[in-house]
C-alpha cells in the first residue's frame, strides 16, 4: 500500500487530476534552523533521500534539507505554471522502484532552454531543497544556481548529461 500511495501523485498528475502549486505556496514557510546541513554529497545519494523521507513520514522533524538524488523521469507537466515567485516547471523522478518525488524548477532563475527541457524517460541528477509537509505535499525545489536568505545550497538539474542551473 505504501508504494501505491507514493506513486499516486504522479499518476494523478498524468491524469490531470491535481493542480500544481509552488512549494512556497504549499507550505508557506521555510525552516531556517541552524542544524540544517549546508552541503550535499558530490554524487547522487538516493538512500540518503529515502532515509530523510522515511524519517519525516514517521514523525521526525520536517526541516527543509539539501538532497542530491537521481533517477528516471516518470512524468512531466508539459506547461510551465506562474506562481507568486515566478514561472515553474514540474516533473516526477523515480528514486527507487516504489518511490517517486516531485521536482520543482524555478524557470526564471535557471539557465535552461524553454520549458519543457526534460522528458519522460530522461535520466536526471538533481540537487535542491527537500521539503515535506505531508505524504502528498512534498518535493524538491531550489534546483537552480541561486541562493537566498532562507537557502544556502546552490542547486541544479542534469538531464542526460546536460546540466541546467
């Protein structure tokens, strides 16, 4: 049942049954705790991501945290969406056979071609901020080169060997 519930958002996205919102709108805050790591692994570490996700699901502290994950794209929202913080593109990545995660790309901040620059089946490597509000409201944002007052780890998305930041 857990595997099904984790893949459900991707299936709903493909079916067009859920709207996409920017994570800042979804959780409306950013934890600026001093104990949040300021770096990520130099290589993809899906096990680290899955451990963080499981800890959050089991009631652990839900501070935004840097992650470096990789996998195959299983769904792409074909149209960018404008939010309060600008234009965003959305896609889902399978990080294990039973777990996928939504990736949010701030298109105004990224050095990338017009959206969509990722397609179903692409292999991606992603560095960004993992946020978790609930099982259905989680993802990875700050996937661009910029940092800010509330986030200090530059992100990127590498698609089939081409890096966009």
